[in-house]
C-alpha cells in the first residue's frame, strides 16, 4: 500500500490558475494537480464560488516550483479587478508584476 504522507524533499510543481465562470467573472485558485482540481470545480466540489456560478473554462495558469511564491501570486491576482485579470488572460498585462 502506497503512503500518502507529504514528502518535504519531493519537488512539487504548483499552479495558479484562473477559471472563467458562466456569469463572466473570474475565479483564481492554487493547486498542485490542475486536472483533478478542474474536475472538482466542474463537479461542484471545487469551491463555493464555482459551485454557485459554474465553470465555463480554464483561461489562464502559471507554474511555480516554490509554494510560497505561488501563494503570493494567487493572493496578488485575487486582489485584482476583473478587468485587470482579463488583461492578464489576454496577454495585455505582463506576468512581470
């Protein structure tokens, strides 16, 4: 039987992602398993916001080797306006914050 313990020596890849919801707003999240997390959002298990407003599609993601940097980026994007998020998605707003 495989152990499910967290291995602090394992190199994890973290992803900050933006989903477009059916009400034309954006949801920002963080995960280390993007496919699984997307499926959770689609099934209504991903979060209250996406359960309420339903997911239309994944529109953006960034990969990070460092969890703390990924968390900082997630918080930064979550604090942006919907318009600023749209510019990031469209490539108008630089990733270099």
